C-alpha cells in the first residue's frame, strides 16, 4: 500500500459546506480494521484510513450492488388482491414487495447508479483489478416500500416518498483488497415537501432518482479525490 499521512477529503464526502475532518483524541471512533470516523461528511457515517495515498489511481472497478429487503408482513406494495393479504391496516406505512417488484427495484436503481458513475471524465470504469485500480463495493440494505397496495376502486394516492434504503460502500485497493474508506447512508426515494401521485411510472422514476443521487455523490467524490489529490495532515 502507498502510505502517506494525510487528511482524507473524499467527497463521498463532498457537497458539505465544511471540510470533512478525522475525529481525534481518546474519544475518536475507530473500527476493528483500523478506520477512523470522520465528521462533517455528506453521507451519514464515514470511516477512513489516515495513512493512504491515492496518487496514481485512475480506474475504478465496481463490485456488486447487492440488495437486501426488510422482511415485512401484510399486503404487497402496489398490488391488487383479495382476502386478508389485501387488507391494509390503517396505521401500516411499510409494505412488502413481491419478487417482480424487487427485481424491478434492483434493475432501476442499479442502472441509474452505474450510469452516473460512468459519466466521470476523471476515472475509467474497468472490470479487472490492477495497480492503478480502486475497487468500489456497494450494497443496499433494509430496503422498504412506502407504496400501499392497490385495491379496486381505490382513491388516488399521493406520496412524498415511495421507499427508503441504506447504502453501504467500501473503497479498497483492488489488488491487496486493503480497506481505505467505509461509509453508510440512509436516504428516501422522495421529493421533500412535494407529494406526487403514486403510479408505477412515478414510483420507478423516484427510485431512479435515488440511484442517480447516490451515483452522483460517489462519482463527484472519487473525481475530486483522484483529480485534486489530498494534502498531508499537519
């Protein structure tokens, strides 16, 4: 591993008004594998090595985009039906997705994410490891749907969010597999303050918006990291 003491300013981290900084002192949060918590980051939680140097890396290998759904009981989200499974509790706000809907979610959010990452003019997306390749491993966890089931003759439904998911990412050296950065972020597929009618078309569009948002954050972060570099910590 290339080692240089530095203040890691990844903007997996960007888009915040203040500069991300490592926690320090006896209360600094550290992981079991040597990462230190950073404050003032755009993602909910970020941990990174304090002794890495990414000079010379110009390629990124995307690994995975595994998806896990929260186990939820009740009627399927956005599906019609009869009997007890079609009866929605008045206070129910989270609904299960059937296999077809889960697959649609995976395809839409994965496609939007990969599309945004591929827009970079700084790094190249590759499929094989190498000495100038960083590996970005991404997963989505605790995915939930806020879309109630369809029923015959139902009223039009307007939602300000169609679902939520937690993003977990790791940035590693591709050859050694050494961990450099880990981050966790939970976001909703939503338009804050604006309720839109829930239809298959609008719901899919909101999922794609969420995928593009995460893809843009990570693309801009890796762009800044590889093009601007980092400065040694004082």
